C-alpha cells in the first residue's frame, strides 16, 4: 500500500476499500478470509492544491497532468489507469523557511517551479 494515511475506510462483503490522503484508493479483497489479502490499487490522483497543467498525448490516448502536489501523472484514457508518475522538483534548492511564501497557489506547501 502507498506510504500515506487512510482518509476513509469501508468494509463490504469481506472487501476493504481504503481512501488515502495522497489521493490513492486501494481495495483489499477477502480481508476476513485470507492471511494476506489481495491488494488492488484502483486509483491514484493529485491530492494537494490545484491542478495547473493538462496535456493530451499520443492523439488523446493519454493525458498528462501536473499540480501543486509536486507530481506529474500520465493517465491512459483507454485502460483508465495511471501509467506513470514523477516529481516536478526535489526542492533541495529551496530554503525550508521560504517554502510557503513562494508558492503559486495558496493551497500548496511546495514552492513554484
């Protein structure tokens, strides 16, 4: 499971659905029956601030997004799955006391890059 904290949890028919603070939704099948339940990462998304960039790639078969959460995500529109994720910046050059003061959005903890 992703390194984040649960935001919401639902148990139905022995399956556990967990919404995480990082924008991911995970499903654990047969949690009451199996010693090690099957994990299925249903979705990943941006989780902080605003989405600032969106581009269609590969004749609209893919969508690339970037947001205040310092991530870029590549989604496949045909399979409806996220294919890749990455960081926009490592912010090592930014001073930690200046991080909140230089953001493009008032909702982000990351500086504008």
